[in-house]
């Protein structure tokens, strides 16, 4: 079939089998040549504003999880962060904010500074059944061979996926001894390639796909949820892709078996994610903050070798964020996001979940 262009302004027109021409449809090989387009550097003045805002919350005794945007004034940086959020949500889909001054600072400062910056992107959501609003991405000596373990708790390669929120943010506190590089790809460009090359597989990825909850099951829910990979709604194409969860859902006898066509479609999606022309690789340095739009960007991390000393081990802080100006999502997302209400969706809430920030 002949693919046609679906301009970004043509919201409301059918998306399936139409190429999508919008800023979120980028190629990694192009952006690798233009880091100036996606790296935003913090100046000394920016860091001074952040430090003043952190100090003000500490003087008033505001716990990190209670810090709102109104508690964290950034007189000049704030408007830039608003523009960056719009670029993440409505434009390219990601930004790397470089140079948060955390060297020789305690983890309490890094966490408060990062949280404060994050409030300009939206509201933090629970990242696991324990209710962690500020996640710690570091190895716990575990393996994803255990279906209740998530890949961020290991040193393994993660494989390309999205997280269950509008925006995922990472702050690199300490990089690994070797490896652990970040890889991202435009899921919109992956869709476009599939439309051009294998439209039959595109059709399959618009159908329901079962995902494992990996032991984090909300009250009254099944231990799996069902969301297609490609989701067209009100003129937006949103992509939900966690291959590892799709495969581990097969452990449940009630879940339909994947057909050869299903596996072929998933394999093709994976191959496109890892195509050097499609993906963009970046190494996160201490003080780097990466923000990604999960509905249009998939991400991955290389396996890594850690330092033997505890105080040197790889450590990233993570935020799952509900954006105030996010796109509409179809009802199916409520199975995983809890709601599709803009500004109040995403995250994991189970029976005994208690929302908090743990800095241990």
C-alpha cells in the first residue's frame, strides 16, 4: 500500500497506515550530529537559583515529597524549564539537562534539587508497590530471571521499553565503572518504518497485548494488563512497549499464547529500536538530568560493570511524572496508569502502597 503523510496539525484524522510527520518522528543518526538541539546546559546562575530554592525548603522544613512548584521558585530558569517540558511533551520528546552541581553535595541536596526541577515537568507518581516517588536506579544484585524483579534493580541490559507515566526523568548521581550508556529511539519513527516496510505487522500491534505486572498488582486487578503497542486516540499515536513484560505474561495460563505473527511483530519492533540509524546513544555524566516522553520515546540501557566500593557504585535517581499539559490517552491505559485524567495518572498503586521519598 502507498503510505501518505499525516501532518501534525491534522489531529482527528485516522493514523493507521499513515506516516506521521511531526517533531517526535526523529532519527538518532541525525540528532547524534546535533547535540546542541537536545542538550541544555545549566549555568552557574542556574545552579545558584536551584541552590537558593533548596535552601529555602530546608529552612522551612518542607519534606522532599511535599515540595511543589510553588515551593521551588526559579526566577529565570523556571521559564526555560517550562519550554523544555513543552518540547518533551509536544515536540521532540526528550531533553538532556546537563550540569546540575551535585559534586561533593550530600544525597539530600541532589534529591531535593532534582525533585524541585522535576516539579516544572509535572507531578511525581509512585514507581513501585512500595510507593517510592523518587526511585533509586542501582544494582541490588538481582536478576530478571525472577519474574518479580525489574531490570533497574540489576546490572543487566534493560532492552527498549517505556515506563508507566507521561514523563520519566533520570538524574545521574554516579556513573558506572564501565557501560550503562543510555539508548533512546523515537517510537513514532519506528511506527513509520513499519508502515513503510511491514504494514501487516503494524496491524498486529494495534491489537490487544497482554503485559505482566511483575508481582505489583493493584486491588481488584488481574496480575496482567492489556494495552496494544500502537494506540490511536483523538489524532495522537501513543506507543506502549515493554517486551519483557509481554513475554513474562505468558507464564499465566489464562493469557492467550503469542502467535508466530505476534512474535514476528515484536521482533521487528525490537530490531528497529536497535538500528543504529534509529537510536540515539548518550552517556550520562554526574549531574545530568534526562527527561523522556514515554508515549513517543522508548529507552534502553546497556549492561554495566560496577565499582566494587559502595560509595562509588552506579546510582541514578528517577522520577515518574504526570505532565499537566499531556496528551489524551485511550481508556485502556487506565489499567496500568490507574486513570487517564491528565495531570493525575500513571504510577503503581497497590493495597499497602504508602507514598514517600526514601533516601537510603
